[in-house]
């Protein structure tokens, strides 16, 4: 008897092929996030769940099915899953680290370049037929090269950002809960500083930290006020790391020069006023969205799921305590 699996939304085919070979698969038939009721229905009677960061998997969902053995998230971040609750119920939780590092760093870099050089604003201007020829004061922005970059969280993605920054000959500061080994700091040319020093010294502040209760609103009014008036904030990590309401005020009142965002506090909703601002670049959570990377994520999520269902230790198990 093949194990029963629910896939909460269609993922790239290479991932589905792996799951379909080994399991009896039910897939969300719609091209949208499931409602809570539909998710509850989907979870009934299955052995494994392959879900996405848009699905909230909490104790209530887990309690629907006491046979659930594994929750495979097709994302590196897993703040959408109540891992403690899963561990209590001996349910394995897995994620997809590593495969999306460079793709996400590329996107964060694209955001940084776009806000610094006003790409979105000037694209709109050009499309609207307003370009009447070169002008000495047209869309003056800020230099990226030789400026100071502040990286919050020097994990895999933060380090990939630092590597890119070296090409732009930037001064690189970082902060993290744990200081990186000296070899890593030396290789990246990154200097460890406090969050306060990073905020007050950086021209670009980019967030690459996971979302936990302790990192919720890591950047709020106080932190935004510590940034330089000429500085920019980039967030391609998780929306709730930033108090979005305070950010809108900061951008409206020019406490900082601008922000470039891939993620939002209440996705897919945006804080009131955000989309009316010129000094912001906003894209719809596409950090890992390259064809190749999404295929790798799907394959990894499927491999984790199948391994767990076969009684093996999945390669990317988040809650190793379930094995105790
Ligand atoms: C995307 O946001 C991810 O966590 O993989």
C-alpha cells in the first residue's frame, strides 16, 4: 500500500514526479491558496503533507489527523508551521535550505540596485511617455559601489549577499545572534557590529534573518530612526521582521531614503499607503522564483517527504527531536 499524500498546491513537475512514483497523491485542484476548510479536508486521512509557506499549519490542522507523519514545506523558511506542536505530536517537519540561496540573494541584490538607481520609478516614467531627452537632474539616485552595506543575519543568504557586495567594493558590516567564524569574516571581508552600529553606519541595510517570535518587528520605529536619512532598507526575508506601518511612516516622512521589499507583514495585503510611495520598490515575494530554483525546491521537498514516509531520516529535517 502506497502512503497517502496531500500536496497543498501544484508544484513544479519534477517534484510531483517523485511523489507520484512513491505515493498516492491528492493535489489542490485550484491555482490558489486553499481556504482553511479546504486545507483541513485535504489533511484528512493522509500520511504526509507537502505544503507551502502560504499554508498555516498549526495544532488545529495537525489535530485533524493523528496519523500524519511528516510535513514537508517547499520553502527554506518554516515560520508557517508550528514546529513545537509538530514535535509534540512526533510529526517530522522539513524545509528546503541551500537550493535557493543564490537565487534569493540575486533578487535582494536586484531590489537594492533598483531602489538605489530608481529603476522602477524611471521605468514607469519612460513607459508613460515622459522621457523628453537626457537631463542633468533626471532621476538622480545613490551609488551602490564603495558604499556601506549592513547585513542583518549572516547565514547562507546573508553570506551570498556579502560575496556580491565585494564586487561592488563595498564596506560590509553584519550583525547576527552568533558571530561568524573568523575565516568566514575574512573571506567575506565582513565586520561584526551591533545592530545599532549597523543601522547608524550603513547606506543599505538588508535583512536575511529567519522569522521567530524573537525577531518579529526586529526593525520598527526606533530602528528606522537610527538609520541614516540617506539609507535604504531591503527585505527579502519575511515581512513581519519589519513593522510595516512604521516603515510607511518612515518613507512618507523621509526618516530614510527608501525601501525595497519582496515580503510583507500581512501577505498578500500591503500596509495602507505603501503602494502610493515613490521611494519604494515592491515585488510579490519572488525571491526564489527562478525556473531552475523552483524545480530544485520541489524536488527537495518531494525527496524529504518520500524519505520520511519510507521511515528514513529526511535529509532536511528541522525538528531532529522527533527522532528521540
Ligand atoms: C521563501 O520565501 C522561502 O522561505 O523559501
